[in-house]
C-alpha cells in the first residue's frame, strides 16, 4: 500500500511538472510539446477551446483502448497522470509577464520540465498518456519501430503549426523542445524501447508464476557459478521500457536477492509477440 501511495504521489508530481512546462514556458510563446499534448496545444491556439479540455479529450479514447489491451496498473497510473495534468493545466496560471522572452530558452526549459515529469512517471510504471499509450500497444503486439512513427506524427503536428502560424521559427523551436524532452526522459528512464533481462534466482517457480502472467515469453536456463560451482536457474525475457518498472517490482517482491542484468536490445526476431 505504501508503494502504491508513493507511486501515485510521483505520478501527481510528474503531472505538475508537465503542466508547469506547458503553462510557464511553452504556451506563452505558442510553442508545442510532443505527442497528444502538442496536438491539444495546436487545437487550442487556433480555436476557442482550451488546452486542458483538448488534452483530456484526445487522451480518453487512447486510455480506453489501453484498458482492454494493456495492464491495469499501467493504465491506472496513466489515467491518474492524465487527470492530474489536466487539473494542473487549469490550476497553474499562464504568466502575464513572460518568464523568458527568448524563444529558444523557453523551448529548452519547457522541454526539460516536461521530460522530467514524463520520465519519473515512467520510472514508477505509468506514463503521461497520449503517444506513450500508442507506443505501448504497438510494441506489445508488433516488433515495429514505434519511435519512427511517433517522430513522424510529431513532425506532422509541427508542420501544421508552422503553416498555420506562418512562423517557422516557432516550429523549429518546438522541435528543439520535443527533442530535449525525449533526451531527458531517456536519462531518467531508459533510452531503448526493448530491453532484455537476465535473472539469476533461487526462487524459479515463484518468479515464473508471476512472470508468466505477463504477455511476454520467458526462457529458463541452467547455470553454474564459476567459483562456487553452485547450480542456479537463469530466466531470460525481452520486454519493453513501458513494462520494465512492473517487472522490477515483481522481482523485488518475489526474490529480492536475485541478480538481474538489464541490457539494451537492438532488435528481435521470431516469436517476440505475446498475447
């Protein structure tokens, strides 16, 4: 219970940072963030609708899809993040006097705040909604370069913004903000979409009972310590960064003494998809 309260608190803090990045740095200068939030900003800049309403409206169908296709804990934390971000967007005022009149500085600081907010949400097993949900769905069922798709979608939004605003400097600064957000998320969380876990444990059956409930395959291998000559089991599984926090929690709860090596996975072939 304490861990869940802690995780929820981190999600709310992340939402506050995301909303602060929006309202204090990006929105005053009509800059865009990445993903669904950028789409919400674009809509709000050129219609009477406000950002918080559009942010929630664009996220709701993605969260509903996630409820059916993804883990309840992941989506539950994502719902909390979206709801809290929506609330903080309405709560944090856009300053009458710009904190910085420099477009590039605003893009950098806005991107850093949003990146920290998204990154700590990932660390506790949630997300900030939007394209993160799309990425989680696609990487769960297809070995597909989701990052390229997300970059493409962000590019379309930025091109639309540059065309509608008639100001390509703002569009380019928005690209800087999105790039920095992604880099900060990578620093806080993990940069690769797919990772491989090698788990050496004495509690094989207990771990398998938990791991096999997830939509990923697990390979069991027999190993022997070079110095002790003691035989142990090693479990290997490939997962995505969206599910990594949940796996870590399972391992900590089941066998805190397990040795776990997490390595970057460039690509996979064969039966990676699991339903």
